[in-house]
């Protein structure tokens, strides 16, 4: 019953995802009449370049949609900027099984929202459509061109690379501080190209904006995690049925937050000490069963945050647990040997410092080395957290 309730609660929280973790943020758009409109734009932190966006004129106004057909440019302040342009783009695949034998690049003209990465005397843009990634540039008011790159198959069946973009940059973005080797060593990836365009604009003493230079966020947390455990043990050995015994545990959690997708996902590693020491009468007789079981649980899992506001967030997590038993654990004379099990949690974090979590572990087998006996051990915990950093 507890598992069903927890699953229902997690499903309910996930269904609220779109309401609780995506904000309407300050920005603007420029329409086809060159009118600039300040508004609030829904920041989806787009993985693929968008073709539309949702916005509100005020906090309390209705949500509306603008598409690429009616908008020339839009920006979310301190986040991202997109401009509509008609460009020639190469859509050849980089997948090995889809490569052709032609080194030459074939273009088709399309109207796209290009993401501005670096804006200055020379501007760098990107376009992403699933596995397709293309970069574009222009100098001053010149037309925007693709930085040319293509994988192809050589006559020997190997993968060749057309790296024409290196010549484009070396020939068109010359500056005394930029050596040819710098262009030759470039890879067709965002970090390399952003650094090159920043270097060029700096070298030419031009003002520029690096939209990819975001404020650094704390992507690692180390937290102390004391907990109150309610543990149960059910076994066919002497009809043991021990329910809801209270105990304490303590863990240290290392949380590694992914920088993508607005920091909503994290990897967890948490060693935890737990103890279950009890002598209790069984259902079979008035004699007592003696359980001596303590261990270090190694939790490894993932966490997903749902932001409520700037200081509060809800999180859900799932983890797999490897249990390392301590001090020859036994149920009477039976040796305890454990196996892996899973845990699911739902919690709340305030100010990136304090947290509380309800965590449920599905049953763990304690007598896994015996064919005639089984013992299922499960725990429901209230976990308190304090982040050291």
C-alpha cells in the first residue's frame, strides 16, 4: 500500500512539471513591422532551435503564441537571443551509416531562428535540430553564412572530414593576436567556436556580448543527512513479522548537478549507516528472535528538481542501493547476506541549504543465500539534509 501511495504521489508531482519549473522571464520581441515589444517569455531552455514561443504582456495577462512567420527577433534577458534569417544550410547527416561519398557541401535555403552565441563585430550563431548541429557567422552587416563542415566516406570506406570552416575563419577573421595554428586546431563544436569569436572581437577592440557566458552556479553539493527510520522485517523463519521499528541513520550525500536543462537533473552518491538490532517475540512461540543487522548502504541515483520559486524547490529521486553488512550480521544463527534494492524519494529543499525527504526502500532480501528461508527488510525514512557547500 505504501508503494502505491508513493507512486501516486510521484506521478502527481511529475504531472505538475510544466507548471512548477518553467518561468515566464523578462524579454522582448521584434515583429515584422520592426516594433519592439517588452514582454514575459516562457523560457523552455530550448534544446532544438524553436519555431515559436509563448509569452505574456504582463504577469496577469493571458498566454499568447508568436511564430517565426511574425517575429524577426526575440530575447530572454540574461538567457538567450534568437534572430530570424533566411540562410543556406547543409542538412547532410553525420551518422556513419548515412554518409555519402561527396566531399562537396550541398545547401538549401531556409528561414530559421538562429541562436546568437557571440554578438559583436563578428557574430556567431548556432542551429540545432536533433542530431543536426550547424554554426553560422557574419561580419558587420554582411549576410550570414554557414561555417562549412561535412563528414563523408572516402573511396577506401573511411570517414573523411571537410573542414572548410577553418579556412573561412582564418581568411575572414584576421587579427594580429590570432595565429593560423589557432584556426587550424579548432573543432566544429560550440566551445571552440565561441572562444575563437570572443578572441577575435577582443583583439579588434570591439564591444561584444557572449551569450554563453552565464553566471557560474554551484553544481556540486555536499550534505549531511541524518534520518529517522521506520523498519520492518518479514520472514518465514519462525514466522517473524516485525513492523515499524524506529531507529536512526546517518548519511553523507554528494550531489553532482548537470549544467544543462536549467540545472533540473542531478546525480547522487550517498553512503549511509543504518542499524536494526532487536530481540522480539515471534508469532510462532513466546521465544524471541534475535536480529543483529547493521550496514553501510551505498545509494547511487538520479534526482529531478521542480522549481517553485527562487528559494524553494521540490525534488524526486530514484536510486539503487548496494548494502555492505557490518559485524557478521545474523537472524539468530542464520547468516545475513544481502542483495541490491531500490529506493524512491520525494522531498523539499529551501535556499539550497536545508531539505527534508520522505524515502521509501522496496524490500531487501536478507537471507538470499538460503533456499528454504527468506527475510524481507524494508525501510521508510524521513531524511533531513543540511548542505555544507
